[in-house]
C-alpha cells in the first residue's frame, strides 16, 4: 500500500469538519470514512500558522489528475456551498476529500466510487483564506 503524503489542517477546519462528519446529513455518504481517516491523521495547526501553499477549506487550487493529464482549478467548499457553481467542489466529494491539507508538489492516490483511482498532484494554491490575500 502506498504511503499517503503528510497533510496539514487548521484547527478551525478540523473542528468544523469534525462537527460536519458527526451530522446525520453526511453519515451515509460514500467516502466519509476515508475523510474521517484523513482528518485524524492530519497535522493540526492554528490558522495563522498554516503554510501558504497548503489547501485549506475555501482555498482555490490548481492540480492535475496524473492518470488523465487533466488540469483543474477548484475551490474547496463545505457541502452547503457546493451549489453547482462551476469551480467549486465539496469536501464530501472524492476530489475534495483528497485535496484537503495537501501542499504544492504533493501527490495523492485516491479511490473514487466505481473503482477508478485518481492521482492528484497540487500545482499551485491560488487563494487561501488564512492569508487574507490572493497568492498568485
């Protein structure tokens, strides 16, 4: 089994996600157990201590799916904010769960429903709310 890269999550994101994952609204969703595992293996830091190249909640990042070569730019959001607007992905979606806490240059393999596997590599964090500025 391949080693998952280390990830970093802010205290605020950890607390909010833990509360979300305890809610009945998401309990039965596919992949929630894997998100729990990711969250609990994360290095948790204060919001003002998170490196600027880490994907936090509400960050916008550019990444490539190395299995297909497709480059994407998405903002990682909570489920209620994933309103179908282009460019937003819910933390409860497989891609969202995979991206949380990764930093630029890291790659993660992630199983998605249907047996397909993603190989996501973070190319750039364009915006991170903890920095209160655009990073690009």
